[in-house]
């Protein structure tokens, strides 16, 4: 059966569903897109839904079971895998559901035969708790008080101090254990810390019982643990249930028939393995050709996952833990890969020796494919966004270039002409009146100097003509700067055989112009080498000077260097600056020629 799929936002409003989910619930796609998850979830409380979301945020995925209400009023049991996704900074949750109604019906039949065995086989309802490190206060939900068979009013509220919690609920001999594990969690440097352990508690009566506690932590921006939180579960009946499970093979086989999962049973004493029919069906195996031992399972594991899975499995048994889970790849007989999420429960005898392990293999291949498709979509959208930003940057640079050209022409055609007219008027006036001629010589010199300076500034800003070769433009720029300074500039230019885009030519020219200006103003260099070369893959520009260098990290924020970086990045180029105070500077720029050629 195909899995259902739906996507919700952080408020659990549905934003997307597949056809399988529509068919399972009886609602149309348009109806579902107007609904919230709580409109049809008939089992989970708000706290339980919040806890599943929290687990997905912390560990990346949350597995749980619930019950949905169809449009016609009937119910179906669903096994859900919940994972978080993020698209353009927006948090969403993707849920993959599988109809497990037949299995649940089989489980309900088992409950009728033996209530205690069913309670041990099913996942018990979990209570949620939080411990604030600074205030040393515990906060519990309603399920916690239900678990301990007390009321909120009897305890005095949803919050109690750590000392009060010990006095009310923890068995005296286990108080030190709880303190040690709590301190260990608080002091852990791992932000993803999680740990499960069990201890004795006092139920009303008084009666001694056992609970299993799962620890997680929350850290602040400084890496300090500010909160310990987790779940607590009553496991008092488990040991008795474990003994009865040994005699429940017939009921166990009935349950295995009602599920789509691969159910397996490993006898740790004899080494024999048993799988239900789904194992052979899923992996396309012939039952008579598979040896009933652990090696047959090992042989199907992907080589890259084998040691990891074996190590985690053996470590679970060595640590005398009850629960084991792992994700791995498994081969079909035709070498096709299936992605598996495997869960198991280990049984121990009274002496603490493991004797049996029972588990289920869930086929999560479709979820993996869907996750890969979502990731590919995110990457595609990110790439498109980056390219759009580069197009905007190129448009800004083009607009700046036009404005520079306009200003340059304005300076040349209007301001320079006005100054020239003023100079001619002063010269004529001086000739007419020799008394003021001497007084006008210095103002005339200032006007001549201003005209020359404005012509130079105009020449720097006016966009070079497109029909002039890039090499000629660079040579003209080099000659101009060489005449205006004592710097020796060498040019190496080998681009004649390559058809470079006109916009890129202007881009390169402006970068060289900008960097040479920086060198003249700041570097105190004696020699500069400009190398511009191209091949079938890239256009490479290297500008080297022997000046005083600079701190590249601090100078990156300057307008000149920042403009160079923006120009390079707008053409998908790469830039690297090798410099250090007193060591000169090497600026290396590389453009992808093939991309530029196809774009031009």
C-alpha cells in the first residue's frame, strides 16, 4: 500500500496532500487544504502533538501512531513519520502516514485474550516533564499526574521543586541515581544529548513501581544548559509481561500477519532467526533458500552499513538496554536497495541475561525518495534565488556605469567648456588692462589645472567605446597611470583568440581601473604586473604589486574592494586576495568562460 503524505505549517494548517491521503480520509484535496490536523486527529491530545513536533525539531524525525476520523465518521489507525523541512526560511512539517487499521484490529483481539500481554506489547502513553536549571523547578503535564494516580490539586499545581519531587515520588534508594543522571545531563557539552534510564518510584498505596525516563537538554546561546526535559513512562508491568511474552508465539504470529512491516524474532540462545512472510515478499527471497540465522540478515545489509548496525546491536545487548533502533540499507535479491527503519525489544531473564530479541523492519524507501525530492527542490529554488540576485547586481552595476558615463560627459562637455570660457574671458581682460594682468595669472593657472583635472576625471568615468579592444583599453589605462606616477606597470594580455562578452570586458576594465587606483593611492608600490589570460574554461585576471599590503579582512568592507567583489560575483566569478601588511598584494580573479560565452 502506498503511503499518505501531507505538509503542514508550524500551526498544523494543511498546505499540501497527496491523492493517497485524500482516498484514506474521504476528503477532497480542496477540503483538506482548508483544514487543520486537529480537525481529523481523533486520538492525540494537543500536548502529545506538541511533543511529536518537538521531537521532530530536536532529532529530525518523530515516529508515532494515532487515529484519524474519516469524512463519513469512521476511524482509521495510522502510523506516522514526522519530519521537519525548511523552505526559504519557513518551517514546515512533512508527515508520511500508513494505514495500520488491520494491525490495530488484530491487537485489539489480543487485548481480549490477555490484557497484560497487550499492555506490554503496545507503546504506553508517555508523560511529559521539564526541569528549569536556574529555578530548580519541575513542570509536569496532566499525563504525569495520571501516571502517578494523583491529582494536580493534591500536589499543589503543575510545578514542584526538585526536593519536593524526590520526597513525593522517588524511591529513597534511587534518589542518588536520579541526581547523578540529572547532573550528567546538565553538564553535557553535547546539545543533542539524550539518555534513557529507569528507576523506582512510589505510587499511592504506597506501592513501588518502575518508570523509564528519557532525558533531552536545551542550551542557551553560550552553550549553557538551561533546561532538561523529556518523557516518563510506567514500565512496572513490563517484567511480568516479558515472561508471558515467552509463551505468546501464537498470538505473536497473529499480530505479524496483520502488519505490512517485516516482523522478526531472534533467539539469542540458539541463534535462530524467524521472519514473517513480509520479509520474503519485500526482499524478493525464497523462504527455502534463506538460512534461519543472523548471518542471513547480515548478508543482506549494505556493506557500508554492516559494521555500524552490528556495533549498535551488540552495544545495546552489552549495556543491557531493552530498546534498539537503526536505519540502514538492505538489498533485494535483484540488488535493488531498500531503506529500512528497524526497531527491536530485548528480553532478559531474571539474572539479567538476554535470551530473545523481537523487532520490526519498516520500509521507508518512499519517505527517503520524497525527502530527496524536497531537498532537490530546495536546492533548485536556492540556486534560482542566487542567480536572480546576481542579475540584480549586474543591473545595478549597469545603471551605475550609465550614470558614470553621463557625469563624465557632463564634466567634459559642459563644466570644462564653462571653465575654458572663463579662462578666455580672464585672458582677454588681462590683455586690455595690464594693471590687473599680474593678479589674473594665478586664477588662470587654477582654471587650467581644474580643466586638466576634470578632463582626467571625465576620462575615468566615461564608458569606453565597445569597438575598441580590451587590450588596447588596458594599455591606454596603463600608459595614463604610468605618466601620472612613478610606478612601473607591466601588462601580459593573451585574450585575442577568445570571444569575450562585451559586458565582461567592461567588468574587467573597471576592476583593473579600480585596483590600479587603489595601488596608486594606498599601496606605495614600485612595480605592478597585470596578467589577463583566457582558455576554453576560464578567463583569468591577476594583479600583483610589491606595495605595503593590507589586512584583507578589514579592508573587505571598503567601497573599492567591495565594488570589485560585487563585479566578480555578478558574473559567477571567483576572487582571492593574497596579502599581508608589508608583503604586497596578489589579486586573483577567475571567470567561467563557458558560462559567459553561452550567455553572450
